[in-house]
């Protein structure tokens, strides 16, 4: 599930300024702003439909739909009636259920999770994974994306199958390092199912949705018949047209299966604003809600972390607790501010919806409340750290370690550099290629020079800067990668690999030019034929693997596994023969010198390429 929490900082500013001025933004101000901003952004980013809702503990302050829930039927987005997929916002319902069971004395947050399971987790580390580790995203699992989303119901799994059939590897000790974990939330949902004795979806409906009057919300996939007709169609935008998409099934309902309306989500947050109850129906005790606002894990004492499943999303004195939610096609953000008595929910039904939410946040900030920028705070702080120790490459720790999506660790990078003026760091990433300048405002904390986004750096036991994360995204930690994962190594291997793959396909002694008689090797003995045909077999098998992968289409929705890598396994065997033949070519000199040089370079580059693919999980081992 993707990062969608930029808006919380904006709302912090909005409501903080309002509190300082002795009033809250009124419905007219909100209406004027959103009615101008949202349609413009929808046009800019090709969004079919969107919805915005804002509430306090008593009343809805703003609730409006924009655009289309279904373009074919010309159905408009209705904030009371149109269901959208809430993605990871579903997790808040899982954590609410966990806290309900704790209130009843049926579980303890510090208990090992295996106490409540009917299968074993890998015993990779001595420390057991606790229930609270699941809530803090610190269980230490790898993050597996393949199989999470499917569109064909034949690939749909029940919750027991999802959590027990393909258990992710434990790659770090629990309780030590945040790495956003869908599987951890699935385990928590399965614990709810095991303790309650009823399916997770039924438990949430009985104990959260029905009491709060969320009668247009469901965890069933697809939604039941009485709600299915209200579900917004998902869209991508391609070649000037909106392209409708199939329903996304989330294998692991507790992590992201919720379909809901904006009005229903405001009911959920009103319950939290009112200490766990709404209209006389109580889902949590007031002391439990207060406890869920207390930090349960932080990497840095002065930066955001987790509060019993909620992201801490505040800025300064303003406390915000919330969660973003993303499927492939739907994108949402949400949160509540208990002291300011405000909550919000924003959602779109288009694949580019995250771009809308990010820019909408920036515009809301500009519109409602300027706050001290990093430049202003840095001038007050007067810090002069050694900027060099904060530079380098940092790779995201949320990734698979056993399938091709592991490659996300090679491309999801943050690379701070000393800014041109020498006052701070220029920080960019794959999500923000242009980046910005960040200046020191506290020890190991940098803030955008002309804004409020903060980057927090963490040190290892030797006091060296080892990791970083954005203050607004406490679930996503970036750490210095080992040398083999650095961009220069990856780029070098890929360039050499594909360059000599191309020349090997064309030039002698393996390429198409050998069809010309005068370019064929004069020596046609068994060793020469083995060298040539092992090289050709490798090339053909590699191409076959590429064609196989391409034929899968959007492989995110197709459960793939080792069977899909069979051509790659065979190509590995072929490249071993190529390496042996390269050695023989120098011993027996059965190619001319240019041919031996080219064949050897081909052999080494392809062996490195295969090793690179193996390291990054393409062999599913």
C-alpha cells in the first residue's frame, strides 16, 4: 500500500492557525476552497471522481463529491452513497478490533502472536513477535506485494490461506525497526478471527460498522449485492481516455479490503473524536481511545511514530492521528485531530489520485495558514552540523527478499547532497525527482527551507548516520545499502549486461552475423559448436523469459512464482556452459583474438547479469 499522508501536515497547519485565531474554518470557507481546488486538480491529473469530507465531533462541516463514479452511466460521485476502496485505512478497523478484544481481556498486546495462531511462524530470531509489534509495523517481516492484489476470483484466498500458505521471511528482529507490513496486519486480523470464532469481516461488521451506522461500508469482496451497484468504477487514463478497471480483490482483508463512503468514514472518526462512542453506541472505552493516542513506537523521541496502529502525523503542538490508503487504482487519506475536534477523509477512484492529494495538500497550506519555514527555524536554531555525514544513498527497507519485487529496493532511493549554497542538504527521491533544500532545525532533523516537510536522520551504535525517514511518513525507513546494492553497481551490471547481450545477438561467434559464411569460425569442432550453441541457447532462453513476463500484462494482479522463472533457470545453466567455453576458447584458441575477447566479455557480463537477477529475487529463492 502506498504513501499518502502529506495532507496531514497541511491540516495541522490549517487547524493550528484556526485555533490560534480563536475560530475554526467554517463550512463556507471550506466550500469555497475545495470547490475551486478539487475540479482544477482533477482536470490536471485526469481524475474521474473524488470526494472530500470534514467533520467535528458533532456535525459534518463539509461533504462533497466531484466528478464521476461511473463515466459510462454518467453517475456522479455521491459522498453519502458512492463506495470507494479505502485501502490501508482498513487497518484502523483491524486495530480497533484488537483493542476491543484487549478491553474484554481476551488478548494482551505484549503477548507473542503465536499464542493466538494455529500455525507456526519461522523461528529466525529468538525474540517473539508481539501483538503490539504488529500495530507498530515492527514485526520484522519482508514485504511481499505479489499476490496481494488479484482481479480474478479464482485467485482469491480466504484469510487463513493468506496468512499461512506463503509466510514472509523474518528479515529483522521484531520491535527494533519499522517496515510497513501488510502481512502483520493480516496476522492481527486473523487473531481477531481466531479469538472471536467468526470470520474477520463478520466481526468488524457486527462490532464496528453496525454500531456506528456505517451501513454503506463492507469488507466483503466484491461488495454484497445491495452495495455493489453503489461502488465507484476504478479508472486509469491512457491516450486521452479514461479506461475502466476491474474490481481489485485484496488477499488479506484486514490490511486493505474496506469499501466505504465519505459519510461513513466521518462517522468512524466522529466516534474517535467522542472518546469511542457515537450516538449512544460505544465501540471503545474512553480510556482506550486516549491510550491509542499515546506513542507506542518511535525511532526518534522528537519525531512522529506510531500510536497503537495510528500514524502520528502532527506537526509542532498539533496532534494528528490517521492513516492513508491506496490500492492500485484508489487513493485515500484520513485522520483526526482530537484537540482541535476535527477529522477528514479524501478519496479518488483514479490511478493517478495520489498526485491530486499531494497537490491539494500544498494548495490548502498556501490558502489557510503559513507556518515557520525551515529557513526561519534554522536561523533561530543556529546549528552548524557536518553536512557531509548526512550525504550518500539510502534505500527503503520495505521490500520483498524472495521475489522480483525486491528490485524496488534498488530504485526506491533517497540521496541527500550538500546544497549549492552550502546551508543544508538537497534531498530528492524517485517520488520527488526535483527535490528541495532542507536545513538543520534540530540535531539530526532537517526541514524544508521554504516549507514544513522534515527529514529525520538516525544513527547506529557507533554514532554514524545510518538511516532516515520523513517526519510525515514514519512507516517508511531508508537505510544505507550494502555496496552491492548501490546505484553505481546496479547501473554498471545492467549496462554491461544488455550491451553485450545485444552484441552477442549480432556479432560472431554467437550472433546473427555468423550466418555469413566468411564470418563463421574456421574450426567447427565439438568445443566450438558447444560455445556457439550454449551462447545462442542462453540468448533465446533470456528472450523467452522476457516474452513470458510481458505476456502476463500487469503482473501485480497475477500470482506468479518459480514456474514463471523456468526459462531463467535454464538460461543460468546455459551461461555456465558459456563461461566454461570462454575458458576453453583461450586454452585451445578456437576463435580469432577479437572473437575470444568478445565471447569472454559476453560470458562474464551475462554471468554478472544472471547473478544480479538472482540477488534481486528473480529466481524466487
